[in-house]
């Protein structure tokens, strides 16, 4: 059902819209997982520690403070509407930080894909998710979490970033749950080796994505052309966010972030975490 809910948000983002703050992400999470979890949209409680890739996410007691840091940056440093490389780098920086916080018990990846898809759209960009390897993105997000290097994530996202209205419709829901033949854990380890060798993220080769069928329950009379036309029509009046993004700003990806990796993020070498490496 979550894939069908994501499809609904692609057709009508207003079903769980917002101003790109944490309340917005909560609405997305609650909407897409309303049929799965009674706690959809709620922050992890004090006893709910989570890990992935051998890394522990933010401890529950620190989540509210860290959400303030991350979403403060998301508000202040928006993707530029002028340069797809810089726009992608900005999103990758924010997504790596949000990966470390991991505010929900489950469904973080699914809700964040929708959130950042809308975030880029607000700045004038689409993501053609058929051109993005979801497992490699998952691995690269944790590289960003572990090393503060978001360039691997930017490199994995960049092939799909195109001007708004030019991507095929509904690619987010159609690629939900995509897997590389290698697991996300293997990709994570391969990226670490690549980085330790001093090689640039742009030269890392993940497997190309493959097409998937539409999620169940999503057949509709809405054609791709009609949906793109509707989305473009909704952009006739630029939002304050897009106007702010259009103003010249210093590229945040080139700045040191003093709030990154506080002491309550810790490595958990005693766990394999293979079962947690998939799309959550």
C-alpha cells in the first residue's frame, strides 16, 4: 500500500504538502504509511534505537534538537534553480544529514524520497527516478552519514535531475523498492574502498537502474502528458521558497558545518545490519 500512497502523492503533492520543515516530512510519512503502522508520522521513542550499515543513527533523546539543526539548514540553504549540479549537491548535503537523524522507526527512506523530490521540484527540478539506482542512493546516504562526504550521494542522484516538467511522470512510485543485484551493504563497502583509494565519487560505478512495473492499484486515466501539464500549471506563481532560492547565496556544500556528527552518533561495529540495509 505504501507504493500506492506514494503514487497518490506524485499525482497530488498537496495531499501531504507543507513548507519543507519537519512537520511537512511528518505529514508525508503519516500519509504513505497510514495503512501500515499506527505510529506513522511519529518520532522514535526513547527506547527505539536504530542502526544501518554498522552505524547507529541519532539517539532518540537528541532527535528533536538535531531535527532543528537539519531543517534549519534545509530552510536556509535551498537548491538553486540555475544549476543542476549545485542543486543536486545541496540536496545531497541535506539528505546525508537527515539520514543520520533517522527520525522514524521505519519508512525514513520512502518518506525522504518523496520529501526531497518535492523539495527539488519547488526549485524547478524534477528527478527521473528511472535513471537513479535506489540501492546505491541508500548506500551513498550512509557514506555521507559516516564520513560527511555527500559527493557520492550527489553523484548517484545527478543522472536523474532534469528541468521541471521534462521527466517522465510517476517515476518515483514506479521505482519504489528498486534493488541492485548487489546489496546496499555491498555498495556501501565498495564506496568506502573507492573513497579510501582517493578516487572521486564521480568515478564510482554502480549498476544501472532497471525499469519496474507500476505499483498495484495505481492505474489511472491520468496520462503522463496531462500530469506534467498539471504540475507545470501549478508553478505559474513562484513560491517564496523558489524566490529565495533564486537569490544568490554561498554554496552550502562548500562550507564546513560545525553541527555535523555530534558525539551521540556512534559506530556500532558489533552488528552486521545486513537485514537493515534495504529501502526502509
